[in-house]
C-alpha cells in the first residue's frame, strides 16, 4: 500500500518536471550581421524572428537593458522597419539582450549585443554555431587595420593571430565560453560563444503533387540522430504529456487512481 502511494507520488513528481520543462521552440532570433560586438557609430543590426528560414508570424523581437524590457519599436534606437524586421541603430544604441516572444509569452533563446565606445572589439558569431563547424574570431580595432592580437577563452590565453584572426576548427560543446581579445594596448569586451547540434538533415526531396506515399521516413539513415528526439509532437510524447496533464491538473483523476490501487492491493 505504501509502495503504491510512493509510486504514484513519484509519477506525479516526474510529470511535474516533464511539464515544466521548456518546450523546444523552433522560432529563433535572426541577427545580421551575425556579430555580438559592434562599435558605437557603426550603422545598424537587423533583427527578426524566423521559423525554419521564414518570418515567424505573431512573434516580436524584444530586448532588455538593465531592468527594462522593450518590444521592437519602443525606443528610438530599436526601430521597426516593417512587419518582419527591427533594427538596432548603432549610432546611438548601447545594446542589450534580445530574443523573440509571442503573445503567450513563449521565448526564443537570447542573444547579447554589446556596443562599445572603446577601441577594440571581437567579432564572434551572435547565433549559436553548429558543432563541427569552423568559427573565425576577428579582433578588430576601431580604426586602422587588424594587428597582432591575443585571444582569450574564459580569461585563459587561447592563442594569437598575427593578422588579428583566429580560427576555431571543428568546434565542440567544450568550446563554449566567454571570449575576448587584446592587442598590445587595447582589450575587447567579452562575449559568449554558444555551440549547438546541427539541425536534422532535411527530409528527402518530395514531389508536390499526387504522391499517395506516406511521409518520408529516415530509412537507411545509419547515424543516430540526436536531434530527432527533440522534434516536437511525436505521438508517444504527446500521449505522455496528456497523461501527465491529467495526473497533475486533475485531482479527481489522482484520487481515482489511488482508490483503484487501494482496491487492487486489498484483493
Ligand atoms: C523588410 O525590411 C528588410 C530590411 O530593410 C528587407 O530586407 C525586407 O525585404 C523587408 N520585408 C518586407 C516584407 O517588406
Ligand atoms: C506561442 O508559441 C507557442 C510555442 O510555439 C505556441 O504553442 C503558442 O500557441 C503560441 N501562442 C500564440 C498566441 O501564437
Ligand atoms: C575546417 O577547416 C579545416 C582545416 O582548414 C578544413 O579541412 C575543414 O574542411 C573545415 N570544415 C568546415 C566544416 O568548413
Ligand atoms: C582613431 O580613433 C580615435 C578615437 O576615436 C581618433 O581620435 C583618431 O583620430 C582615429 N584615427 C586614427 C588614425 O587614429
């Protein structure tokens, strides 16, 4: 009897965890140029919300600076260009943290943008890079051409680049961290490099009309695809979530299960 109760409680706990886990949102912030650091006085950065390369309807770019959160268009330096695009005016902006959000409060990952008034910046991708890719870090002075630079990760020297450039080959999760660079006299701000698994391969080419065949399956795919488990709405996960919804949000359902268990164990 106690065991049964424990099991139900455990199940309940697991369900609460499962339901509170963030849902994987496919919508992400698009940043162009794809850098995290800019000089004050540069032109502008375009920001938009995309889902699979398309503009995500119903999503807005938001930012936070210190304690205030603003939607696109709410400040002079954070202007709406059209339905899809927002720009950050680098002649006046001081940057911030940016993300996409829809009216139910669902959020994409955040991207930080720093606008420096100093002499040196590190050009590092704003968006997460795929594992296995090569990432170029550029140490860029405000004026004049790139000079011999030193690169740091988590404040530990990583290497130097005679022409202000360092390439990270075949990046892995372990390359995530806070990067910065310096020249003999100047130092750049720090920015975080994020690394992600590449997206699952696109489905095989399908003809648009008159194909009564079922949706393409990844047959013959020998690679274990880690990302496929992240695909939302696989039927078993939906059933599990439904069950969990019932269990967590419906006390009657719980009491019924408990009663049933008690009855069964009495027999
Ligand atoms: C919105 O503005 C951007 C940047 O100026 C431009 O590239 C894009 O084509 C515009 N989109 C629409 C739908 O007008
Ligand atoms: C916001 O996004 C979430 C996740 O994609 C979705 O389930 C929800 O319906 C969206 N809300 C609106 C109002 O579009
Ligand atoms: C990364 O750089 C190495 C060495 O230059 C090259 O062999 C490899 O093809 C590059 N990988 C990608 C994904 O570009
Ligand atoms: C470089 O930047 C500094 C400070 O912004 C400025 O005073 C100087 O005139 C610029 N040009 C050169 C060549 O140093």
